[in-house]
C-alpha cells in the first residue's frame, strides 16, 4: 500500500511517473536494455536529454539569454561553483543568512572568494526572511545570494528583494513551485530531489552573458562554460535522475505547469497552517506568518512530550516522514509538488483527531 510521504528529500514522486519507470526499467521502449545501461550518446538517451532541457525551459518560462545545465553533485556543490566562477578579483559576494542551508553556502563561498553576510536571521532564531531595507549591500558586490526556501527551518522568500544587484538563488526545495522574474536573476540552482527527480543532479540556470567574465583558471568540470559548450554532456551525465525528471516535467505540464503548482502549493500548505492556527495553541508555528514556507511546514506541539506519540500515530495511518530535522526537532510536513491534496487532508484530519484525543485524555 502506498503511504503519504512527507519527507524533506529524497521525497515523494508522482505515482504514475513511478509506474512508467517501473514498466520501462528493464526494457526501455523495445531497445532490449534499460536506459541506465545504454550509452549517454545513444539516440534513445539523447532524445530524453534534449526533451528534459526543453521542458525545463518551457515550464519555467526561461528566456533565451539563459542556459539550462544538468550538473552532478547537487546543490551543495553549487555552494562552491558559484563563487569559484563569479567571484573574480575585486568582486564581492553578498549572502543572506536565513538558516542552515544559507549558512553552509556562506561558509563554502568564503573558501573561493570575498563573501560577506548582508543580513542574518540568527538573532531572531531564523524565524523570518528580511525586508529589502534590512539587507546591507557593499560597493563592488557582484551578486546577492538567497536561499529561497529553507527546508529545515520552514521559511521562504515570498517576494524577491530589490537591492540593485543581480540575484542568485538556491531553489532546491521550491524549484518550479512558482514563477520567478528572470530579469532580476543571474543564476538559479537547486538539487532536484525535492520537486523534480531522485537525488544525484543539480539543475542550474545561468545567464549566458555572465560567463564572459567568469573565472577560467579552474578544473574543467567546475567551469559553467564547460557544461554550456557541451550541452550538459561534458562527461557521462546522471542518466537516471534526468530520465525521471523528464517524466516529472511532463506530468507537471499535463497538470497546468508552474502556475498550477503554485496554486496547489498555496492550497495544501494553507490547510495545514489553518489547522495549526485554529488549534487554540495545541500546535504552534515558530515562523513569522509572512515568511511561512509553502513547501516545508514546520510546527511544534505545545506539550513536547506528546510529539513521539503524534509521530507514531501518524505513521500507523500511513503519514510518513513528519519528524523535524534533528537539528531543530519538532515536526515538519514537506508538501512538494507531487504530494496529492488527499495526503494533506489526511494529515489535517489526523492532527485534529490527535488534538481532541489528547485533550480528552
């Protein structure tokens, strides 16, 4: 029996995509072998690769002046690749520290260029994102790096700050859950294991013109230009994640694309936030209302001693992956694009039942 998987990543994928993969995994469309066995230069894989690139561009509304890249290593490797390529001599990288993943990006950037923290939410317990007036930009800043959605902390930029410098965003956990204004970005990246595919791949979208002045004294694989020149086939790509992502992208297109995902994200997360807010303090959200994530809903039970029983009871009902990250505790419901509304409704109903039973007890 399929359960409802609220894990933060790797995370739930559309059932019909998994079924299609199951049916093709041994013999891909009559080829006599699996796609994960065949050459990445073969006509069959080339068709998948090109289709995935096209669908990313189509669904996300990416302008012609950007290149779409598939790079191994996930978002964590991009923490290094961004400053390695863009922080040339004399350039500064500004970073907004909104939590665990933003902090990691800042730490890695410091090894490869002149990076500084333009705003930190540490003093507020990482409970909100900043307003644009709070972000302090220094002269000579090449870019402002944001983590658009903090998976662990459950906070999200709902609006993009205007500070006069190009934006770069780690969008790992809200990729393709909403449209973005491309005129304000130079580079967007993210691991695909939340909204798009199995782990093993970073999707990078880079403005072509910025590579004219990028650092070239790097090992080839770490140069964005090397991936652009070879159409994301500089070396053997992570075939399986790309293969599955192409199917997920088609699944998204058939359901109305990014605008439909945005509407669904608001509806699904809104249901859980209403359950929290209407619980008379039984459930608590530690996040400022304006910064609440639509992908990762973090919450606490006012009596922490009840949380183990809550998690056990949820698991018995097929609601999996609700334990909060080990660094912060509590509970977390990750509600990515593939999570059906029925799963969120089941969670809301259980939360209400658990509250009423606990109060009576």
